[in-house]
């Protein structure tokens, strides 16, 4: 009925209640919209307008309204549809991984490319990595040192009882985490869509998102489709076979433990590209910047070698194989010294080094990871610029 009325009038402004379908109809006809105020309350216009605005519900209709009227940066969303997370999907995010290790990949894929949203903020999650809450499943599980306020575990008093969207200050980082009863999901690449002045954030810290008790989660149709495909396979533990290293999390310790090298990092459809994802100790080797003899790429190549050994469940490997990863030139850097001299000095029998639980090897890898982690920030800054370039190109 409202559309028929609007077709018959020509006004520069029109007072109407903030119903999403009505708002959309007005916007399509170039009519400025103002929340309605009843005559009897005309003396309190400003307060009533504010009250009406806060009653707009953030739901599937509202997000479609924002997209269709370009109220947000819609460029990254053009190839997808978004719907609020359902009860069935929430149950999936809280299924015990002990009874299906493939659920790790399913959950990560479902959340990749999701929108964290409330009335004043719309955040696109371009990349997320998951950590099990069970220590025996994940040596890097979330630590909160007894301070419950510093945990992403669901509290039961927010809009979703079984997930918690929150900020956590930990290890010199301001983290954005989506936590369920089974895992904590660290957001490592994001983009605010409600402002064109805010650049993408890549890395462990997210300063431009401020979730609260009513922040909602919207998942993309492409991620739902891929997650369902993984769920059907049951034994699938990775999203693809052509880019395994990008599915490993950014870590700095416990490299000789098997559950460290699990596929738990997935990206959105919009940043499904090695040059727009956050770099890790495993993927820095693929960076366009720098030569193959650089410290970062040397260290990354060593980390990739060890990861491949553990991927294949190889209990031993050749010392010469690891050393051969180093370039033929001698450089007096920490990484070169760690990689060549210390590796050669490992206790080995017939050129054979034990891979799992080798503390001497762990010490070498830890030192290398520490040295190449800091330069990752510069690589991530360049990745953020590539995301902006893609947005401008698509626009």
C-alpha cells in the first residue's frame, strides 16, 4: 500500500515510521525519510526521533536495505548474500570436535566472510583462525589466567547464548574474537564497511570494531555452501588442496607438536588471494616483496619445510634437506646462523633428525619465528593496500 501512495505524490520529505520496506521504497524514489513524531509529543521532537531510530531492528531486511541503498560500502558484498546466523548454525559452531575433527574446518569456513553488525558498525571479517578450547586438541588454546573477563567463552547474557563476539587485550594485542563453547576464533583481517575512511586491518589486533551485547552475526551464502560441503564429507580437514600453508595459523611456538599444524585459518571470498590475506611465518615466502635470499623468506622456507614433514606424519627427516633450503650465500644474520649452523649441530644419526617432540629443533624454529614475525606487519600493511586497490577497481 505504501508504494501506491508514494507513486502518487511528489514530496521532498515524508514523515514515516522506520520500517525497512518503507524506508527502501522511499529511498528508491528519492524521498528523504524522517522518523515520524506524533503531534501530541511535538514538544520533545529531538528525543522522540532518537528513540525511534534506536528501535530499528538489525535483521535480514535491514542489511538488505543498507546494501540496496549503498548506506555501506557494498563493493566487497556484491558477489554474495548475507543472512543472520541461524539456531542450526549456532549449534554447529558448538559441536564437540572430539566427535568429528572435520568440524574445525566447517566452523572456520562458516565464519569466513561473515559480518559483525550493530546499528553504528558493519564489519566484514575477511580472515579468521580457530583455536580449540581443549588443551589436548590444541596446545595454543586460549589462555585467560583465571580472569573470566579476558575470555571469549560465551557468557549466556548476550543476544546469542552460545557465541560471544568480544574484544580481548592479550599479548600486546587488542583482539577481536568470536568464541563458542568449543573454540575461540581470532579475527585477523577485517574491514569496516560503514566508513570509507577506515582502512582494512590485518594482523592479530583489531582496533576498529567495538562489539557489544546486541552485536549480531550475518553469514555469507558462499561460506554456508562451502561449509555444508565440508560437513557432508565428514573426513575433510581442509578447504582446498592447492594452498595448504595459507590454512595454517600464525604461531611462534610448539612447531614440533602435531596439533600445531592443523588447518584452521580461512578467508572470505573477497580476499581469497595469497596477496590479500594476512601473512604468516609459513606464507611470507610467497610475498612479492624481497628476494629469495632475504631473512624473512629464508625463515619462512624453513618453517614450510618442517610443516610439510609434520603434514605427512614423518617421524624423521634429513638434516641435509633442511639445510639445503638456505641460499648458497653466507649472510651474518640471526636467521642464517640459526638455520645453518645450529641445524648442522643437531644430534643426528646417519643424517636423520627426529621431527616430533625434538626440543633442540623446537629451539631453532622458535628463534627463527621470533625474528621473522615482526616484519610480517609491514607485509600485512601492503596486503591492506591491495584490498583497497581491489575495492577501487571493482567500484
